[in-house]
């Protein structure tokens, strides 16, 4: 009991210190201002587009996240959220090594697991606060620009989108924390994290996963089977999982994660008894993408556990 109480106390101390450090870090402040400023500009542009193009739409507010002349807000967050997550985690442990403070911290009544959990929770809390503020700004701009309040269904879907975005950010935070443990140099940890982010976001879903999938489905005439195989490989990328969740949650008319790919191929998804373009309930939308949501959470847990094992086996020198 004494060890558990001491561990929880140490966890709280480390978490609060990490949160304070993040909110006073110049790098983090610059990244947050960049993301929030860019997102606000995108939403302002989307408001003007929605006013011009959208007539009687029961889900007007959701278009704030999916409309835009250059890039919708959801797609922008898919690209920029990993940046701030990596910025929060790339020097979490390697920075302590470089400052020669890790041995001093662990000489206090703070266990290694409490230190690592505290650093992860501090970063995740900072991301959650940042994304929540951004979410509230989007809702506020929508109220001011559109002049109509969102209904309960829209607010519920927007809340699910916020929670999924935080889970998506947690994957990249865990990845950056892992490389911060593996590499003693913060610069190398940042470069490797950014390299994997670029590869998994840009190259893997659009280039490598179709090539690998074609090796398994060559000679087959089953179009849907080939599409499922390609999607299975693409889902190794967190950005692909996030984009699939966003496409279903923010558009109530979407009934499958394959719907956009089938439309691009000139095919249509036909469900027995379904009315085309009719909205489906939120619960059904969540059930469609529940495996993707679980995949994002599981990815964070697996990466954190790997980092935890590596950190426990490392030798700490003064």
C-alpha cells in the first residue's frame, strides 16, 4: 500500500510538472498557435463556402469539419496533429539524459513507471486541452458565421470526432516517446519520428499498400476482395484509420468505410432496404468504425508498452 501511494504521488507530481513545462515551452506554443491559426482560417473559409453552396442541410455544422476550398479541417488535423504530438514527446526522456537530470529524478521517491506514465499523461493532457480549445473555436465560429445552432446529433458526432482526434494524437505521442527512450539524442528521435510520420501518412497508404496488396490479389477478379486487402494493409497507418473514422462519423450518409473508394471506381454500395443518401443513427456510424477506433487506442498502448519495457531495461547513469 505504501508503494502504491508513493507511486501515485510521484505520478501526480511528474504529470503536473510535464503539463506546466509543455504550456510554457516556446516550441509547443508556436506549434499550437500554428495549428489553431491555420484551422481557424480553414473554418472561416468553410463558412463562406457553406453559405454559398448548402441549402436545406440537416447537418450543416458537420460541414465545418469536411468542407473547404483547399483542405477540409478534418484532413488538416490528420496532417498537423502528429506534428504537435511529436513535438511534445521527442525529447521527453532523451532531454533528461542530455541534461543529466534523469538520475537525480529517479533518486527521489519516484519510480520509473511513474516517471514514464507521468510524461505520457502530461503530453496527452496538453494535446486534449489544445484540441478541445480548437473544437470550441470551430463551434463558436460556426455559430457566429452560420447563425444557426447545431442540433443534438451534430454535437454528438462532433464530440466523437474530438475524442477520436485525441486518440489519434496519442498514437504519435507514444511513438515519439518510444524513440525518445531508444535514442539518447533528441534530434535523432525527432528526425526518426518525423520520418515514420511522413512515410506512414503519405507513402504507405497511397503507394506501398496498393503494391503489396496487388501481390496477394494478382489474377483475382474479385474487386471487393482486392479492395478489402488493400484497405487491410493501408490500415497499418494511423492516418488511414483516422480518416476512415472521420469519413463515417462526420457524414451520416456514409454507410461503409469502402464507400468513397467504391465511388472513385464507379461502383455503388447497395444495401437491402436502404434509402440512398439517407442519414443513419450515430450509434450505427460508431459501430461501423469501432474496429478503427479500437485500433488507434491499441496502437497507443502497444507503442507505450514497448517504450516502457525498453526504459525499464535501460541503465541510468549520473
